[in-house]
C-alpha cells in the first residue's frame, strides 16, 4: 500500500483559489491512478477528479472548467488546482491511489469556502 499525505486545505473566500497537494510514498507512483474525492457534512464521498498513469483525466460535472488535476511523477505528488471556488465546494478533500483495484486513502484536508 502507498502512504498518502494531503495538504493545502484552508478557509478561502468565494471566488478564490487553492491548490491541494498529495504526497505519496513508494517507488511505483507513476503506475497509480490518482484521484481527489470530497465529502461534505451529511453527504456521501464523491469523486472530484482523477488522473490515470497515462495522464488522462476526468472530472465531476460540478467542477469542470474550475478545477484541474495534475501529477508530478518525479516528486510522487498529485495536485488539485481549484479556482472560482464556491461555498458548495466546502468539504474534506481526500487523496486516493488506485493500482488495479488496490486502493489507498489519505487522511483528508479541510477546504472551507466562506465569506
């Protein structure tokens, strides 16, 4: 299993930007599909964005055009750039690593969008 550590969550005003980072342990990071999920209070965890080992990406409809996922295999890190943040983006954001169905999760980082 890979160990994941998220960072970058904080309080931000509506319309603002944040970049989340997820640092992974291990030497085969490039082979993992990496994802960002989020869970708001009282709601189920949902996929926000995913990037495969090939570099292909997919996004939840609610964040398309605002969020961007990327990875730096040399640094074993995946990023989530979040722009034009809305109050409904408030949630705990979790990093996920998936290697042929074997998944690992980070501890989560809180993002709060509020004025």
